[in-house]
C-alpha cells in the first residue's frame, strides 16, 4: 500500500466522483480507477459503492478513511521535520466558529504569525459539532469552538468566556411571551441556541417560532428589521452597527466558553508550537 494510493483514495472519497478526483489530482480517469482497484485487491475488500450519481464509501472504506488521513499527515510531518530541524515549518490546519473567529482569533493569529513565520495557517470555519468531528477524523489539527464536553481523545485549552445577552428590536422593552414570539438563531448544534432554549424553558415561556440562519449578520439584520430575537455574545454586538437593535442583560448571566480543541495523540510540530503559544497567553 503506497502513500499515493491513499491520497487518491481520500480524494475520491472527498469528491464522491472518480472523474472529479482525476481533475483535482491532474490524473487520467483510468489511472484513478486502476489505483483504487489495486488498493481494493491489496486489502481484499470493496472500498466504494458505485451508483448513477457517483460513488460513496463502503463500510470498509469508512473504516480506512481516518487511518489514511493519519498516515498521510504523519508522512507530511516526517518530511517537514527532516527538512527543518531548527524552526517549525509547515501547514497548520485550524478552524473556528464564526463568533470566535471575529472576536478572539485576529490578535491570536497576528501575534502567532509574528513569532512563527515558517508556519502557514490554513483557516476554515464551521459549526461546533462539525468541527469537533473533523478534529477527531484528523481533517483538522485543531479548532476554536464552544464546548464544555469532555472527550477522551481531545485536549482543550480555555480561550475566553463570552457573556451572552438577549438581542431584540429596540421597540421591545420587556422580555415576555408577547415580545418573544420568533427566535432567529443558528441551526441545531449551536451553543447560543441551546442556552436560549434552556432559558425559555426555565422562564416558563411558550416555545417561539424558529427562523434559522447560518451567519451572524443574517440574524442581526432580521432582528434589526423587527422580525424576532436571539441570544448572542455581547462583545460581538459592540462590533456591529445596527440602529434598531437593543441588548438586554438576563439573570442569571449566561456564558459560552470559547475553547481550542486538539487530539491528544497529535505529534505535529506546528500544532505543538501553536498549543504552547496559546498556553502562555
């Protein structure tokens, strides 16, 4: 089993199409097909199911995927370590949820880059639940998320606690069943949404209608237009200018802990450097 075969396997898995994988890797399609067949023969199992719209991983392929990512990651790290035994060099793949990326990430990354110019940052975004799974699957070196969830495979570094406030149109003076009829929030899995649902339950309020968005600006624009309310970080609102939005402090105060997570078996020199940098802040 060769590294190249595993790279082809992962590209096909990510693309869901042999033809698309061939384009991404600049190979002819027949070469991709033969390499996959060769890998299946070596492992004596079917790695993909073929269907009209493309292909998808078979159970054996799903089992192989995290190992393949890990093997490729280790081979890349070995090359980097051997080429540069002085200062850490290479790519650090990290991600963050939108609010953390806006509030906390810029000064962290600016200062880290000043100290470690040999490390290139590959930055991505996503939801907490998705990013946790991507770290567990070795697709990311680490991620900034909102979680207090303990997972045996993960280490965590506290970054900050975000104070949450209720956000409404400026015409709303009191928070009650008459003014809180439509909640505008992120999709399931968002820590703000979870805190808001618990608060509504504890206050004994009727369940409001839910409008889901995938961006903070989308949520705030709807609130600014008088369409509903939400629960968001206070610091985040200070960085936005909306004329018709009002913040309401709630008791007891709600906080969303921002945390950096990474696998406890990670041995990337770039990641270890980043972790050491975060821990000394």
